[in-house]
C-alpha cells in the first residue's frame, strides 16, 4: 500500500475520507453554447418537425458507427420494438436475450407478441455464446446480445452460431456508441443494431433512439414503421405498413448533432481513465474488472463494471459499496434482480423461457458493482482516488467484518 491514507480508518467508521466533500465528480449531460445556439435556431426557424436536422444527424450517426443506413426514432425501446416488428417476429417466435440488461431488451420481445428466452452471461457481463447455442430451438427468430456497459460481446463466435442456424443478430448497442470490434462499429456486426439517446446515455437529446444497418430493405421497413407506416417516397396519406409515430423532433436532431461532435474525444478520455482503473484494480485480490478482448479496438464505456469475490476480498459487496461511498467513490451494486425475476415476467410464466442463470444470479445478488460513464470524464488524479479507496478498503477489510449498515 503506497499511500498513507490506506492505513487510516475507514470513513464509514469516522475516519478521514480519501476524497473531501468539496471534490466533485463530473455531472451529465454536458452542453454549452453550441447546443444553446442550435436549439434557438430550430426554435426561430419554426421548422420543429422531422426534417433536415434529423436527416443530417442520421447521416452523421451512420458515418460515426460505420453503417450504410441510420433510422432515428424516439427511444432505444422503440428502436428494439420497431426492428423486431420489421423482421416479422411475432406470436410463436422466440428471441434469445441476456437477463442482465435494461428491461427493454426483453420487454420489446413481449411487445411484438413473441417470447424472450433468457440465456446466461459470462465474465464479459454479456451473453455467453455457448449458452446461446444451447437455447436455440426451431422457433428462435433472432439473437439480441447486449454489449453491456459498452463491452462488445464475442461477436465472432456469436456470428458463427447465428450463421450456422440462419438466425439474424440484432445488437442491443444501447451502451456502445463509438465501440469497435476489429475496427468495425457496434451495431454493424450483426444484421442491425439499436441505440438509445436517453438522458443518461453517452450521447443524448433527453430521449431518442436509432437503428443502424447495412441492409437497405430493413432500413426502409424501419423508416416506414417509425413514420406511421408510410412507404418511402409514397404520398403523405398513403399508409402501407402497420406503423406508429416514433419520430424525433428537429430539436432533438439539432441537439444530437452537437453532442456527437464531443463523442470522439470523450470516448478516448473514458477509455484512458478506465485503463488506469483496470490495470490497478485487477491487481487487488478479489476485484475483477470486465474481461478484456484485444478484438475490441475501441472500447465504449457507458458503465465502469467491476466484480467482487467476497471470499477473496474479505468483505461482502454491500460492505464494499458502503465503504467506497463513504470515502467519496459513488459506486453502486447494479441491477437488484435478474430480468427474468421481474414481475413483468414472473406474473406471466408462460411468456418467457430460459433461466435460471447462475452467472447472472451471482452478478445481481453478490458480485456486480458499477458507476456511470460521466465519472470516467474526470482527471487521472480522480482515478487515482478510486484506486486509493479500493486499497484502503482492502487494508482495512477486517474492520468491516460483521458490519450490516
Ligand atoms: C437505455 C437502454 C435501452 C432503451 O433505451 P431508452 O431510450 O431508454 O428506451 C435498451 N437497452 C439497453 C441495454 C439500454 O441501456
């Protein structure tokens, strides 16, 4: 232990915290006069409705992810529902999803009348390709991996399995803006990918979503569904598909075009700061960062994810989280339940399959910890604080024994 702070008593028990109360973490969202000006321009133009600003952002976002097409919509949830509908997935069909994700990954499957089938994740915190292979049935119509926290899952193995069975992959890339797998953008690795621009996300207009794909026919169908079932190029009052209104406004399009300009640099800052944490925290016995892959050539970070092995570290996750927060490191315990244990699924037992999944149960009930991407925009010195806090808890771990809050 290099720092004297690690020999002092834990802040949880009245010791001096590693970070004094005046040390702030970056807040989110980030904006400046660029957004202010762009929003006023839309306001004063009187053109508030789905037009040139949205179209411009769609071109920018397709290019940013390296896709041929981008169709925006009003949320990541809508993007998932629209894609599944566009693929013709419905009653009698199954879609394989992870149980460690935001509810929309699986609820979108229910919303089109199909059945989510939960397969376990591995130490990447993403779907385990071998568990996906085991879950495939003749009714499987899509695989929806989530690149959890921005960590792209093993898309080589996933694509092999999907190709063997002729099943499309819909990437839930709602944490992976800017992420790249062997140089290719998240969302372009399977048939298509979905993204969210909700306020907590790394690029945001408060709400918003997008679908990217290289498949023109799928893009046209998604466009039609998000725009009241109109066919591309058809007259305004001509409706050919069962659509909805999931359009963005010009205000959102303008905001997103401002936000995307900060993405390149912010992604590099997060990646650099996370690498500092990974390299130091993995050396502390009992702390396990998300598994790395050298095929991830640009790592997006929506969440910084870390597991604790309570036996090896010497205290429970709950004790660690309480101690860390008292020292000034705001880290949380993540999802309290596997998705399949949420009432929306347990109240309708016939409507989902798969599970229980041991790794997900371990993450939810014992080991997972994470904090949000905006803290990875802080300084290197702030990262050193996190490392000092982890080392301080480790060297004082005996004092946590028996503590229950
Ligand atoms: C945020 C998120 C969504 C849905 O996005 P909304 O825009 O909030 O509807 C879907 N999947 C994952 C993994 C997400 O984090």
